[in-house]
C-alpha cells in the first residue's frame, strides 16, 4: 500500500488536504477516490486512509484507523558524518535512514571536499531532509530522522552537550581501538562520528577524544566514508 508522510495532526474520522509533496505523489501514482493509502506524521504509528477527492493540484483524504506500530532500531543511533562529496551524501542519508539512524549531523572537516554555508547549506539541509522523508515512506519507518544543518566539526564538538547515559564513538584506525561491537556493547544511545574522504585529521580525532569520544574500529580494511557509516549502522542496529 502506498505510504505518505503527512506532517499534520491526524485523527480517526478527520478529512485532511495532503501537503503538496504528498499530493503530487498521489497524482503521479494515479490513485483515485476510494483508493487506500497509509499516512504517518512522525508522532508515532501510522494511519489507514483513503482518497476522498482528487483536484488539479490538491488531494483530500479521509483518515481512518491508527496502528501503533514502530519500526525503529532497538537503540538510538545518531550519526555525525563528515560530508562526502557529490551524490554520495544523498545516498548516505537515504541508506542511513533505512538502517535506522535516529538523527544525522553533517559536519565539515579539514579534509572535506564539500563545504557549505549560508543559503546553500540551508538548501542542502532541506534536500537531505526530503530524502530522509522519502526513505521513511519506502522502508516503513514512522519516525523521520532529523537531518541537522551542516556545521564545522570543531564548532559541533565545542557545542555538543556533555555525555549522559550515552556512548560517543569515533571510527578510527588507531592502534588499540576496540572493535565497534565491543566498544558499543549495551543498549545506551550511540553518537557515532566518522570523517569524510581521507578520514579525520589527527588533530580532529584528538579533539573528538577530548570531547568524550572513544575510538572504535571496523577492522583492518580502509572503507570509503559512506561505506564505513553504513557498515557501523548495520552492526549496531
């Protein structure tokens, strides 16, 4: 059944006009009055619904039964990602959402190719958030991970709140790093930091360690930035 993100208050019996993006998707799929669909608004669970009216550019639906179903990871996994260049960041956001990331914080590191600021950063953040929404529609998640505004890694480390009941891990090739499953043992939420192409510079990794991150390893092979992030999410999710 087609699934659509509808970030509006939903209640059984309500008649609502779908947001523009969802309405366009319904029209592309050529749904007709009476056809069934599923809605979720990010507040938990999902709703049965059916099309009431198809306009030229708007769609009205009837909201029916709520189902308190969740498909989240067993623990909160927050990804702090050194932004890879070109379409790789789009792909990373999509796959990280499918693998259960609770949030995604893009950061610019010393070796980052992609540098964003101002309106360009705002546009890319909105673009990545839309990718996360579409990935939730596809994979069945009912809670959309927040894709935060890009910021320099050093700024993010300075502003990050002190760890409470959570783990902070940085993917590292340093000798003596524990394996990721060992370092992340337990059920506490995890903040997972990794670098862009070329990895974190030594001074950046030192700053992460000073901010409470522990080094963790994915093994002896050197993985691409986007591969490392997704492999880590798959191991922990």
